[in-house]
C-alpha cells in the first residue's frame, strides 16, 4: 500500500483536504503536514521516511523540503500540484482540483 504525504504551508486547508480524499482508501494511505513553524502538524523526518510519494501544493514547499530533508528525499518522487493558497478546507472547488490532479492515485 503506497504512502502519500501531502504538504502545504500551515496544514490547515489544502493538504488536510487532500488527505481526507484518501481516508479509508483501498490502495493508499495518506498523511498531511505543513512546512511552516505555525503548521497544525509540521513535516518531520519520520513522515518523509514513511512516504512513498510526496505531493506539495506549491514549488516553495518543494524547495523547503529540499533544504531541510536533502538526503532523505533524493530518491522520493516529489510532485508539485501548483495549487495556490486560495481555498478553504474541503471546499468543492478544492476537492475538484485535487481529484483532477490526483486522478492517477484515487
């Protein structure tokens, strides 16, 4: 069962919404975290090690991961979803964007 890690800034809206799409999924497990010190759940080494695929909402999140977890992410696919911080948690528009972006995994 592949493990999917979703990353945004504060782990309030985008990444928790993506994680929720995979709740009780038959094939994948998912977690979410944020890169900010103010994140609800801040990304850490244990999460990076757990993940088979890492999805970041913006390019800046990828850069932060590359700076903080350089050696750990060398062989892990990091997919930039290009979803700006314009959505609230679990809004229909955000869910639609995520479903389209993640259709190969859902």
